[in-house]
């Protein structure tokens, strides 16, 4: 439970939004652009919800030459970024102009999975001639959308352990986040809504919806229509999402999708956990070459410091591949999330 603000809408109010102080890309300085992004409340809309103004503040001892726009969206079921690339091309390219000026990058690569051919063609046709932008198709595989994976796929560079993309000369921004920058900054407005994929076997009207931030899940799902046998709601996708225990929680900036499963799918995910058999399937599946098996054992004994210092726990981006392939049904990612939360709390207390 967290402190929250409850807003009651005034029934007679219109839907107009008062304009703010616009940030013009031609005249604004990098610092003014970053400040405008912060004032607009823009965060990473791919799911992580990391503050975008922090990401674009490149440390003085580092420089970036390449801006990567992440349009991969490899998580199963989710298609909101795909729709953004098909319907908001002008906003995307305007957002790129702002980010280029803020970061000092000299070129742009928009990475899109090869199975989204319509988005690739659409962006290629609308790309302005004066922008140093290329659109590249990447292999369809999970978790290609993770920024470390995308950097390696597009630039053949590797982010060092414990490092950031700026350490290898680039910055990665989600395509929906880029579109919001291009849409909101010229108007001087803040982010109040986002597109969300509402889908799954338990939904009647599957699709992508533009929903105000703060809307209760219950209301959103009522509009999409729940089937009678719907039993589980996941915030996000099936690999990296969280199951919610109450439908009264709000949609936040980091909510990229609502996945609704029926009793048939839910029963198939309830499996007994067994002891680790040392098969090493999780080591083979880990895209950044960690040791999920050893970290899982350490987590059971609450050896969190060892997990962080000797096994690079904080490099894990919780893709869920290790949990998916584990024949003993060990919820490894759950253990890692708990461990990382405890480590962060300890550091904050210190």
C-alpha cells in the first residue's frame, strides 16, 4: 500500500487541456529540453517507467554518438508500440529532434522487429530528409527489446557490467516515450494518458486503448469486457508482468498492457516447485550470461550481498527466461526481484 491521491472529476467539465509554455526545439537549449521533459512528467513508457530526463542527462565525462529508438516490443501479446509507430510517425520524428539536441548524438537508429514490416515501411516513408535516421529490422526473438540486447544487435557493442548505455556511446529511448516528447513539448503540456494493450483469452474486445493515467483497472476492463471465466490479470506481458491481487489499483505511466487469462491458462501455470537439479538450462537461457541457479540458491538463504557483489545480481533485467525454462518450476525471477528490493532498501537506509 502506498500514499495515493484520489481525483473526482467534475461532471460539467470539458475535455480541453489548457496550453502551457511551449518548448521550441529550434531555440531551446539542451538543459531547457531536459527540464521540459521533467516538467511534462515523461518516463519510459516501455514498462520500466524510468524518468526520461535522468536518462538524457549525459554525464560530463561521457559522450554519446548514437541515439537508439526502441521499437522492438518483443513481449508476447503487447502491441501498443506497434500502433504508435503506425499512427504517430510525426510525433516520433519530432521527439527525435528534441532528444538529439538534448544528448548531442549525431545519428539515430530505429530498431524494429522484422515481423513488423508495416511499421518499418511506414516510418521509412515518413522519415524527414534532414534527420540522420535509419530504420533497421532486427531478428524476432525474446528478449530483443531489452536495451542491452538491442545495443549489441544494432551496434555490436556491449554495456559493461554495472554500467549504462552511455558507457558504450549510446542512449536508448522507447518509441512511445519519443512520441510523447514530440507531442507534448511543443504544446507545453504534461503526460495525462497513454496507450495500453488490453488483451488475452479473458477479454471480449481486445485492442489498444488510450486511457487516462490513474484509471482503475476495474473500470478499464469493464469497457473492454471480461469473460465469465477470467481469473487472472497481469500488468504487462506474460514474461515480465506482475499478477495483480486487486482490480482497484490504478493504471500508471509504466502500465504497457493488461493481460487477462482464463481459468484454463491460470491452472496451467500453477505448478509444484521442486529442488534445483543442476541442469544448467537457466544458464543457457540467460541472455547476459548470469548464473540464475546459483543466485536462486543464495536467495533462499538470504545471501543478498553475495548475489550482488559476486554474481552481478543488479545486471539482471528480469526477462523471465530462466524461470520459463526451469524444469523444477523454481520462480527465479521472483527471488531476484525480492533480493534487489531488499538491497535497494538497505542502501537507501544507509
